[in-house]
């Protein structure tokens, strides 16, 4: 039985983390959020982090889904508009993975609001990505960016598979599912190890080599999420076994059993584990929805839930309370932050806290 005091605490923790984003990082429009805390010089904001903001939309929608608070939906709308405004009134950029993150968040905006503008925008991004990024180099799949059409990776093909499955569910149009399945199968064939671990990419230097040195949490989450979405569309429950194997492989390879290691200090890396939490949440939901799940799935579910508890407990235990009452979380959840922190890192904390609050664990 769940400890009521624990399960009741996590919605409060999630709300405090959500509020802390604005308190710690808030900036005048159009910047909206400073990239890093403490903000020290104008160069700190020179990068327009389009894809971080896409995940901020997702975070606000998580809170809206949990609480029904219209303030959170309005924050999501505001963030969506900020991306488009700062992107010169355009949906598109040069990075196919960036655009797909935005499309996934935009499709959720449609689901939350019923506003067809959002669905149309998500489909427009899909069409743009397929037109300019899909090719046969290294096997039919999506490139990472327009300037490197020969470079293929999980960060591009994973969200493509997830978005394609969701668009198929909404529209019933088979071409979405075809691309989703093809992208997923490409990852499985090209970048999945025997133990289920998902590699990052191949042919980055146009030399046919895989980037075995890059071992990231978000690739594992993307594969698990894509497998879940494709299982929903095809009825193939063996995909859930594949998802579980990969989700658990991430814990074995990238954590100490309590929390994930620091994945890097470049800023983008701070977001990686949050993406993992988002998509293992989908896997847990899907296992819970099965009438007679296999023992491997139920056992795996318990391992995932245990890890979520341990890691978020560590995250909260080591969060630092700032003078304004906001809380700051670092890249390594096993220790208190002792460096400047990008807001991408805080987004991961929000995603994990929202997942724990939603699952009531």
C-alpha cells in the first residue's frame, strides 16, 4: 500500500519545481527564460534553445494534466508562442530532432485545447521533416540535421517513430505508421545491442562508424516510448518486452542503482534523463493496462517503479532551497548542485517529479 504522506507530497514537489523555473530563470520577453543560473552576462543567453522550450511545453502540460490548473495550460500556450516568435514566425529550423520535439509538444497542445492550429502545425512539421530529412543513406531513416543528411541517429528517429504512431492514431492515415515502423526498425537493426542498450548514432563523420562513446539515457527512453506507441497501433505486445529490456538496460549501464550519472555539462545533456522518465512512464502505463501481462513485464515494472522512487528521493533530498523559496536541482541527483545550472537540468527534475506525482508512488 502506498504511504499517503509520500504520494501526497509529490504533487506539491512538482508544483514547487514548476514554479521554480520562473522564479530562478525568468527573463523579459522575448528571452522568456535565461539559459543558466546564475545569469551573469549577456552571452549566457546567446543560444536560442528551441528544443528545450519544446520540453518546457511538455512540462507545463504535465502539470495541467495532473491538476487541471488553467494557469499551467496558459503557460504552455505562452511557451509555444515564444518559440514561434523567436524563430521568426516559423515552425522550422535545421535540426530534425529539434523540430520533432516541438511537434510532439504541439500535438499535445492540440489534445489539451482542441485547437486545430496545433494539430495542423504538428502535421506541417512532420511533412517538412520527411521532405527534407528522410533518405536511404545507412538505410531508410531520418537524418539528424539538414547540413548532415548522411548522419543518422536515435535522437532523430526515436521521436519520429513516436510522432508517426500518434499521428496514425489520430488520422488513421497509414503512411504515418509506415514511417514510424521503418524508423523504429532502423534503430533496432542499426543501434540496438544484444542487451537492449541503444546507441546514439552512425556515420556522423561520413565514415560509416557508430558513436559508441555516447551512451545516453534519452536514447533508451526514446526507444521504449516508440516501442510502446507502436505496440498500441499494431497490437504487437512483444514490443513491450523490447521496451522493458531497453529501459532496464539503461539503469544497469548508466546508474548506480539509485540515480543516473551526470551526462555532461553542455546544457543539452541536462535534459536527457527527463526524457527517459517521460517515456518509461508510458511503458508503466501500458503494462498496467494489460489484462494478463507477462511476468517479465510485471517484474520489470516493479524495477522501474523502484528506480523512480529511489532516484527522485535522491533528487529531492539534494535539491537546494534558494532565498526566494525556489528549489534548484543539479545534474547529478546524488549530490547538491555546486555549479551553474542550465534550465534544461531543471526540466528533467520537473519531468521526473511529475511522473512520480502522476503514478502516485
